[in-house]
């Protein structure tokens, strides 16, 4: 029997800040930033929101969009690089808050921006082995950037949860392929508030090499070519990188556009490619074929070949879509943004 | 708040688990172990509230205790749950948005933390309905 996605749920905080407002504070040219990054605004968590609360809301939306009894969930894994505790799992809070406790396994995953897709693979393995009926994989982050760092224009907050199982699939996962090397392109040391990165080193030897290799590896594995897919989703640290990697691999703008959420959302790190995939699911017809490849600094990529099933039409409207979650925005000025981020 | 004290209230705080008296049909939140109306004749069972309610009254806190100082100004309200009980809760909205009679639904938020090193207390707050497409 095939393995796949039984449900998905997303959560995006309602506050945002525009690129113009951040550029005003640092004396940058906002038009340069916007055309360079293809990001126009980014989400900002509320004062009382963090990775755990976002993960809970995404997981609750995923449960809402399914007929799954939370007690049937055998595993919950939360991928993030901003877990609220260094020691004390986020996953137990999610498990308790969706009523899945106590007979399940859970853990927090960490692999920069691809911890959420690594969690999907872990759930797939346990479902395939018959150890669990359903597993929930979550990518959730309230990503951090040092004030004045180029990252500050993109680091956002958001989360996505995927219920992995064999029953009532809204999408089948045909196969997955990962590409991993030891590449120090971006890191945050224990106890440090903000990450450091290698500037341009995060591009060619990191993002592009890993995404291209994992995606090509997957297409060889399943015997597919770019034109066999209706949609493609890549990790979205900005708007330019995914468009460039799509072009390199032979995908078109039409294939990537429906899942490109970063221009009006920002980079939600562990949730980035997962929210992009959710945006595709929000509009995809049954039978559509989707390719998704994440990227996590450090570095690695997980690529998935997915086919949307008929069941999606029945379940889609039971929880908010990505576009609905992006509406009703309240814009913050930099001072309030700094308060929300705990910088003042 | 000490970790064990917070931990004891997790079911109520995370998922609005209260109680219902099967004898008279009255709902209780926070949970009660006996029904004050039926007393010995009452049969109490656990009940999960839907998390939908209405603002009965509210105040805006501008000068808070140390644990809530960073959140000011915030809205504190008495909400009547659809099932009947009233509870005191924060409403996640700007002070100029709040109205008596406003329909609200539950959300999962950080309530407070002991200190930067201490335990973080999570739980239920409410927000105006519609924001989550419900």
C-alpha cells in the first residue's frame, strides 16, 4: 500500500513588517532590496507566539483538515531551529495540545531549514514499517536575524504540519531522495542569539549544489523529467534563489509560481518549503504531480515526488488556506517589530 | 509559577478540559470534582469545551505585574463559553478592537514565563472569530 499525506495544516502570524520600514532604519534603498531579494514583506510573530504555539496551531489545522482521531497518531516530530527550550521538547507540547498523548513517540528535529522534511521522512519510515498508523511532521520557526544583517529583510515566522499515513491520502509520496554533505554555510552556536552565515558561500556550494543534486537524484530514482511535473517547490530563503534553481534544473516559472510564497511571507525556515507545498495543495487538481525539495544549511536537501489524490477536494476547505492566512495583516513599524522580537 | 503547579493545569489550560454534571447538565470550567447544585446526587464527567464564546466584559491592562509587563497594553476579558461557563482570559487583539458581545475563539499562546531561565507557561487565550476562517 502506498504512503503519503493524509492531511496538512498551516499557521502564519497575522503581524508583518514591510521591507521599506526595515530599510528606513538602516539607510538602505528599499527598491534595491526588493528587486535583489524579491521579498516585499515578512510575517512577525505576536509577543506571545513562538515555535511551539505556531507548531500547535499548524498541527490543529492539520487535524481539523482530516478524519484522524488524534489518539491514532503514533509519532510527532517538530523540526525547527528556534525551539523555545534548549532542553525540553516542543513536540510534547504539540502532542498534549492536540490530544495525542500519552501513547506515542515524539522528538524535536534540528537541521536548519530542512528539519521539517527530515521529520516527514522519519514518519514515512515508521508508517512503512507498520510501527505507527499516522505520524505528524511539523516545520515551525520564528527565525532570528541580527539587527542590520541582510537576513533581517527575510527572517519570518510560520509553521506547517503534515499528517503522514497510508489511509485516506490526499497525496501519495512516490519516493524521496536526500543529498547531504558537511558544508558550514550558516550556523548558530549554542547560547548565541543570532546565526552567522558565509555570505555568498550560502549560494553555489550550499543551496544550489544540494537542491540540484537531491532533485536530480530523485528524478533519476522515479524515472521522471521536469516536464512530468505540474508544480515544483523549493526552499525559499528569498524569491530569487528558487527561481534560479528552477531554471537550472529545467523547470518553468509556471511550475514554480503557485508554491512561491516567500515574496509576501518571508523565509519561515523549517516551514518554508512546507508552506510552499501547502499553497500548491490549496489549488492543485487531483492527479497533479508535485516535486518539492527542501534545503537545510549545514547542509542537505530532501526531495519528494508527490501525486495529488481525489480526496483533496473533500478535505481542502476544512482548514484555512495559505492565502487566507496571509490576509488580515497588521503592519508593524520597526520599534514594535523590535518589541515583538524581544530586541528591546 | 512553579513547574508542578503549571503542569497540574495543563489539560485545562491547553485544551479547555472542564467538567459536566450528568445529573443536572451544568458545565464547569475550571473543572470541579463535585457538582455544587446536585452534591452527592451529582455525577461529574470530564468535558472538552469547543473554545467558542462571547465577550461579557473586558478591561485594558496598561500597568501589569512583572510577569505580564512586556505584553502591555493587553485586553483581559470575561468570556462566556458556548456551553455556559465564564472564564477570565486574555483576548489577542488591539485594545481598540475589543467590544462587549464580540464572538471569540480559542488560540494557543504563551501565557508567561518564570524568567529567561525558567519554565514557559503555555495555554489558551481567545481571539476575535473570523481571523482563523472558522
